[in-house]
C-alpha cells in the first residue's frame, strides 16, 4: 500500500511539475509575445500599421499556389517620406490601389486593368541604384495606371461611364504569372480592357541555360511552395516558419529586417529560384556557344508560347488586349542623364548567368513582335521609345521616373483611343519634343506675387520644389492693396495642361479656388475651378490635381482661393506641366 501511495505521489508530483513547466513556458512565451507586440508597435511597422496591428505580422506578399505569389490585401506596398507621400496599402483584392474594387462591376464603370511587373507597378529605384537616386520612389499618383485614368477621362470620356484604370501589377511577375493569374483571379473582376506592360522580368529566367530548365519552376515563391507540397521535413519547416511569421509577433520581431517591405528601397526583391540555382549553374560544365544560343532560343520560344496562350485566353473572353514591351536601360541609345551615367557604371543587371541582357532582350522583343504578327494580337514595342529623350528616364535598369511614366501613359492612352475606342487622335495627343513633358514649369518660374523678397524666396524654396515636404509656405496678406493670391511667371509661353496643388493642412484648404492663366498679365482666363469636395490624400496633406482636355498657351499662372479661405495661405506644392 505504501509503495502504491509513493508511486501515486510521484506521478502527481511529476504531473504537477509538467503542468508547472507548461504554465511557465506558456507564460514566458506569452510575455515574449506581448513584449514583441509592444516593441513592434514602437518600430517603423507600428507607424505603418497603426490602424491594424495584426497586419504587422503579415508580409507584403503572400504565396499563392496557383500562380506563385501576390500582394497581401491591406499590406503596405509603397512609401517615400522624402517626397511627402503617405504609406500606400494594397486594396481588398491585393492591387496597388487606394480604392476598393468589387467583383460586380457597376454599370457606370469602364474598367481597365494594367498588369505586369514592377515597372507597371511603379516600384522606383532598387538595389545599388537606390542610394544613388536618393531612394526615388513612385507615388500612386505618378503611376502609369493613374495617369492613364486622368488622361482618358479628360480627353476621351465615355458618356454615362467613369473610366477607372486599376493597377493590378505585381513586382517580379513575368508572363507565366500573367497567364495563370488572369483566369484564376483577374477575370472575376470583369475588366473591359487589359494592358500588359512587361518584358524585363523574363531576362533572369530565360538566361538560365541548363538542359533541365523549366519556366514554371522559376518564381519567387515557387521553390517554397513545391517544398511545402512535397510533404518533406524541409517542407514542414518552411510551412511552420511562414505560419509563425504570419501569426505571432515574436517571430515577426525576430524576423525584423528580413521582410521585403523594410528593405524595399534598398535592395531588389530577387527571384528565389535564381538565387538558389546560381551556384548550380556556376558549378556545371559551361556549354558551347552554339549550345548556349540554342538553349536561349528554346527558353524564349517557351515564353512566346505562354504569351500566345495568355493573349488567346483574353481574346476568347472578348476583351481587348494591348501587350506593351517596356524599355530597358542597356538597350537604350538615349543621351544619358548624369543619374543614368552613374547607374550605367554599376554592374547591375548587364548580364544574367553570363548572358548579355541587352542581346537577350532584343531577341525576346523580336520574337514577340513576330509572334504578334503571326497570331494577330496587339503589341506595342516601347523598348527604344526613349532614345530621343535626354531627360532622366531610368531610375535603375528598368524602372522609370515619374516623367517617363507620364509619357508611357500618354502613349498607351493614345493606343486605347485609336485601337479600342476607335477615335482619331487630336494634335495635343502627339508627343513631339518629349523632353518638354518632364519640365515642372512652376518650379522653374519667377514669383510675381507676393511681391516682397522674403515671401518670394519662401514660396520658391517651400512650394516650388517639385514635391511636397514638411516645409510650408505661409502668406498673410497685409495692407489695403494686399491680395490672397499667387502669380507665377514661367518666363516663356508654354502649352500647359496639368496642375497639382498641395496645401499645408486641412484647415488651410479653401472651400473653393481658381487657377487662371494669361500670356500678358492683362487678359486672364480660367483654367480650372476646384472645390474641397475634389481634394485627394495621395500625399500626407490634402491635394488637388487637374488634367485639361486640351492644353492652353500660358506664360503666367494665378492661384486664388475664392471661398472659405483663412487669412493665412499655407501651401506645400504648386506644380504645372505641359
């Protein structure tokens, strides 16, 4: 009996110790989890996701078994504090959009999807080029999709409908992703037109010259997904790592500094397959020049078949489709700007696995153009579009400045007007003298009013620099002759069609305002009247942008609050463009 009692006490003690250990470990983990949540809340992630701390645990991109990966709805996909914009988040569908999108398309909406990789997305400078360009990023309002929407609604409106151009691009996506993602996801949203801008993302894939090359195994998450679905030990480890990262603050805290969002503007998101296979390729016996040429040709032919299938799928749904081929720095014959000269000196992506990227891209472009002629799908080749532009176009090897985005958006809009809407182009649609579209006419102007030296200097330094910052121009009219207005002299008459204003804060935004123009300072004509109901929040502060249907000839610009303005005017930005 004593033996039984002792055994029972031993078992109870053991159970108690186990329970104590479990509780202690649980309490420790709980404490670490709460500490991690607190620490992350005080980090940059806490600022980004102050509205939803649960999003802190999620990566900007998520694996998708069907087509590799996509953006996580609600994830932060872009920021650039240097240019004054606020954080930008993926919408409910994972698109780079401030607007939600429903699967049921409203009757009054004409829906255009711009798809492709990071250039269509508007990623900005990456890798070694980022520090050189001061981490130049593209805001949503500077993306090709948004500019197209502004242009088309201004110059080619559809009666009874609002044209909406959604940015459905994902950085790193290639044509294999476009092919599979369209029927799996994009088709559900019933687009009226699809524009695909891509090409450069094929280069690291087709340049991998190995006999066992498989296009559909070359993706950012492809290896991870295949590993998980292999039911192997490494697959289980990969799954557990991803689960813990997306469900605990502790793992996110330990992971800090490794997520793509944090490093977005300082290093390039890289295809995992490329990284993993680089050593394998290097260690294999180098094939002959003839074999390399044959394998490159075969790899590109595989891509061409995917493009043809992609185009056929869209055509079979009765949806118009424009395939656009993006520019590539190493193919360009343009006069390089100082920034582009510096970028060109970097090793960059001149070669992939020893294959010159300019030659590979030229072969790819030629084959796509030939395929389009044979299979009757629409291709617009922009690979050499900027050869006659001396302004700054390339942020790195393929990503584009806001000025370059505008020109591509204008050309794509022209293609939509001509080939989809069946409308003739107006003289103002043409893009002769491309360089002039890059010039901020307001930034280079002379301040006429206010007329004191201090106020002129303040306006020039704080509101005429091309993008909004923390700095703000403040002006309080004093005296009987003082006026609440700003007059700029562009010192030459220019064709003028675009303007953007950013105010100091919400309180300083007038209820109504007017922009006027003149060629002689005597005869003024109204360019646009705006109201507080039309402001946007693309920056951290209230803003307004306007695209005119037709450009006007202007030398002088006047901004006037006309209703509900405070005695003190506060402005962070006035920009004007051709």
